[in-house]
């Protein structure tokens, strides 16, 4: 069986996969309503929020678009705090819908400088919202969201968070950190297949929603709220993925959120230690290195594309390559969701054999 170790989609436990084999049910019926209500209640626990949480049938990117169009109007100034590919994507979505994006970009591999966020907000008082990626999978960096949030709220701005690869794996108390719209995806730490974005919406976000003028139809949070009150989604949901998510959430709650966070911290530490033991440098600043994905920099003659090919074809281990300008310069080990230290040991052991075959000189 293929050993999938990319930052998403992630492997799913057999219980979740078996749940997807169920026959279809009426998405406007009482049985689906009970499942949806239970899933929503369980998500609220894991989001650590008392606010609204909605299921959207989409990838995480659809959730990011929903965050933008439900809270902003064309011409609104937004501060984009970007540390990689997905931070840039969030900004691009805002720009496409007519927001005036003020970029605050940092060197890839580094976390956002909190003081620079403060200075940017001080320099432009008309900024309405701040876009930030909590965990940047393209570089293996986790931003200090608690500190960023504190500054954003000091200036009384909306905080829109891409938590696609962090929520459910890395601590993110949505209410305590005053996140206004927080987005995640089923295929990341939630141990379910792709197909669902999950979003939380604060009271401040609802106030912004009432004034927002960007076009929205499929993503309208007001529709999602109205239908959820009837135990439904506005549009046909990914029913099979909801079945899987229902099971995986029960598994997560049984393990307990503190234990899940601790497990990811242990696995992340093991991945970083393993990479360094091979003689490879980490790409990310280790002070902000992610517990859900580890990025290793190519060095000493390593051909990362050749290495990934050998791993895939001879060992059935699938790792991630670099994206955009990091293509061929790094590789990434995903370790979120259904993962243990043993999974990392398997990857490191294989790398130890394959690296010299791919030109690496230790």
C-alpha cells in the first residue's frame, strides 16, 4: 500500500473510509440533519468556539473565497500577511474580488514579523481586514497567530485566517484568539477525504457580512446559517465525505484535543530530528517550524526530483516537492491527521537509503 506523506490529502483511517461506503440518504431528510448537527457540534469543540461553524462543499480554497466575499466590499483595504504560496493565494482571491490588497510579505522559510504587522496597521488606518495563514505548508512554517491576533485586535480590524493545515492538529483556540473567519479543510488534519471546507464565523464577521458588497451566492454564510437551522446545507453536500468526517471527529474527540496537539508536536519533532540526522538542513526557521509538515532543503548535490521518484517507485512512499520558486529546492514530509512517530521512522529509514542514490553526499 502507498505510504502517503504529503501535506494533504492525508491518509484516512479504515473506519472513515468504510463510512463512505454507505448508501446515499436524503440530504433534506431527518437522518442527514441529525448527522449534520452532530458534526457541527463536534467541530465547534475542536475549533474551540461557541460561534457559528458551517460545512461548505469545496476544497479549502473555496473556504478562503467564502471568508473574503462574506466580509468585504470592493475597494476595501486589506493587509495580506504572506509567508509562502498559500498566503499569496489568499491575497490573490481578495484582489480578484476588488479588494485593495496591501502586501506584507516575508522571506519564505521565515515566520511573519509581528512588529511589522503592527507598523503596517499603524501606517494605514483604513485597513479593514488582515489575511493571515496560520500554517504555511509550502514552507513548513507556523505563524505566531496568537501574537498577530493580539495586534490585529488592538487596531480593531477583522482577522481572516487560513487554518487549513493547522486546525485539528495545532492549537488554535478560535474564540480566545479572536479569529473572525477561520477556514480549514477535511483532507488535512481531520482524517477525512477532500470535499469539505469548514469555517467558523464570529459576531464581528456577521456585522461585516451585513455591509459586505462583494458578489456571493454559493458561499453566502447567511444561506448556510438559515439552512443549518433546518439541519440542512443550502446546496447538495458531499454526503459521503460528511459520513467520513462524522466518524473521524468522533475518533478525534475520543483521543482528546490536548492529546492530538501533543501527538503532532512529538511527530513534528521526530520529523525535524530525522531530517537533521540525515545531514539535511531544515528549510524553515526552526523556532517556527510546523508540527504538520517538515520542509527539508536540498543540499550537497541532492536531486530532490530523482529522490522523490525513487521513493515513490521503489518504496511506495510519497512525499511533497517544492512549489513555485521552491520547485526542486526543497521536499516536504506531511505529518498531520492520522499519523504516528512510526510513520516518520519509516520515511527517514527509506530516505537514508535513497539519498545517496539521488546524488546526496553527506
